[in-house]
């Protein structure tokens, strides 16, 4: 009787055992693939965010490097007092830069300044000559790009950067070419002076990037010392030229799910239906966690951390979508007086002011308009389905909102009245044959004209050139006059 019972129940038991074995085996191999994809996505996002962070810092340096007066005081006739006040002291006082050097056209040292707060740190204690020598490859790249043909008008920034590590001392080194902006001063020769800056990165490199990019167990070490299972991206070089790698424990959502489900899989052996339902719920929770994490990281890559507005990474895609639907007006706006606020009250108040500006733009713009922060104090608005007259009126309304007095709680003295204005450059796009680069080049030209006319102006630009390809979109909005308020 027992043997007959076993014959009847055995196939069912065997089938259940095979089913459970399959449930245990398939997720094990699938987890490796899912975790591998999650790791590649996170490595890509970290690399992209690192590049955007360095690009923003290089963009900020254009306030000092694209400037007629800088050419006159550095190249035409060197003025030490002017250089120390407007280059060395200004960079140290308004940014995190702690070392500044200016190289002559022959790449010899013309001027150096090291902030006393970092003079004893390992990187800076080596002396100005050694620091400048470390930037040899950066200067060579700047000189190579200096010889390239240049478009008329405001020049595009020429700069390059890298992170260097000495012990636990990590520094972002940048080399930027001085260039005239309005052409009132000419270079004496074929080569211009070069600005060298060194910016310390937090208390330690792994803490800085680990916190900034939300990385688990972030470490900085030579590539040869990184375990194969750790995610990594190259971020710096050591004093001997050895590549330094930022590595971290990659997300393993599928493996975590598998570990959590193992007790349940054993329980399924006895209560198959209940364990199956529970496993399904865990799978759904894990999938939701994956989607949420991916959305958060994608949002961080395409939106400005300070203001919450979309950044340059989302600009081309949004432009293509809107222009495919019909006519579009591109508006570039630049704050008038922002640099004065930064210089007077510091970067913290400047950040509060940018957040307040973004809030007023959201409150005043139409719900159909798309707002972007391009970097520094420059913003852009894509206005679909409007005429130039309507867009001009909308920009005047935005300018009126931005020019209203602001009372920032952190200002010194508390509640101090701060007033700024905004200049606008407009360009109308009639069809999809006009590229994003061409449209923003025309809007930038109009903005440049508005800035030259005074505060709070709105200028409508000419129709964009559809034939001549422009520079990259992120490089079109580099105007030193607007950056200096």
C-alpha cells in the first residue's frame, strides 16, 4: 500500500522538487546578468557625472580667462598688482581654487599665488615650479587647441583638466588659455598666456566622490589593486603617472533578492503556493527598487543639483522633441549683477540666489515652456507654439519677476535686499531643419547684443544659419561679459 502511495505521490514530489530546483537555479544565473547590467549603468553614470562636474568648473574659469583687460595686463604689459588682485586674490576669494599661476607665451612662469591655508599640504608644499611642471601635458593640449581655426565673435573657452593624487591629497588641476572677448586688446605674438589653477577636493577623494555619487565603500587606488568584482572608473593620476581608479561595491539588487528568497524557496518545498506568492511580492519590490534607483540616477545626470532645472545633458533631446511638433522660440537669458552678489556675499548666497531665480522662473513661465540651467548664471527657455511677439512679452514678464527685490534669509546682514536683472536673446525656429546648435548660436548672439545694451534688455536675433555647423551646444554659451554680471 505504501509502495502504491509512493508511486502515486512520487511523480508529484519529483515534479515539485524539479520545479523548486529550477526556481533556485534560474535566478542564480539570471542574477549575475542583471547585476552586471546594473553595474555597467552605474559606471556610465558616474563617469558622465564626473565629466559634467569638471566641465562646470572649467566653464566657471572663463570669467577670468576670456577678458580683454586680462590680455592687456598680462601680455601687452605685465601689471603685477592688477594680476594679484584680479586673478590670484579673486580666484581664491570667489572659488575653491587655492593655487594660481600664469604662464607666459613661452610657457615660463609669470606669476604664482598659493593660499596660506594649504601651503603645508603635501601637494602644495612642493612649490609652484613643481606644481606647474605637473601640468605639462595639460598646457601642451591647450597649446595644440590654440592653433586650431577660430570662429569670429566671442571665442570658445580652451581649457583641460585632470585630478592628481599625492598620498591622501587630491587636487583638480586645470589649464585655461587667456583670450580677448571684445577684441579691444590684441596679443603681442601668436601665443597667449595660460592660467593654471589647483583646487583641493574635499578631505579625501573617496569621501568626496563617494558622497557626491552615493557610492558604497568607495576607494581610490591603482588599477592593479582593484578586485575584479568591484565597479571602477579612472579619475586621476599619481605623481609617477600611475592611473588612479575610483572603485566601489556595485549594486547587486538581483543577488540581494536571491539571498532574501533562499529561505522562502526552502519553505516552498512544504508550502508551495504560499512561498510562491511571497516570492512574487519580493520580486515586485525588488523591481520597483531597481526602477526607482535608475530614475534617481538618471534624474541626477540630466538635472542641475542646485536648482532642480534640466541641464545641458537634456537640452538636445528636448529641443528635437519640441521642434518636431511645430514652431519654437529659443530664449537664452543671463543674470545681470550676479557676479557682484557672489563677490560681495560669497558663493553660499550666490547659490541661494540661483535657487530663488529658478523658483521665480518656474512660477512665471508657461506650463508648456521648458526651463534649463546651462551653467553659472545662464539659463535657457524653450517656448513652443508662440510667436516672437508673444515670446518677447513672456521674456519681459520673466525679467520683471526676476528684477523684483529678493530678501535671502542667509544674506549678510540677514534679510538684506538683493536686486538683479536679466537680459534675454531670442531666436525663432520654424521647422526641424534648424539644428539645436544653430538655434542657440543665434540666441546667444542676440543675448550678447542685449548685454551690450544694458541691464534687463530683450533682443530678438536673426534667423539661425541652417547650413554652417556650429560648435557643441554646451560650448556655444560661453560669454565672459554675462559671466561677470
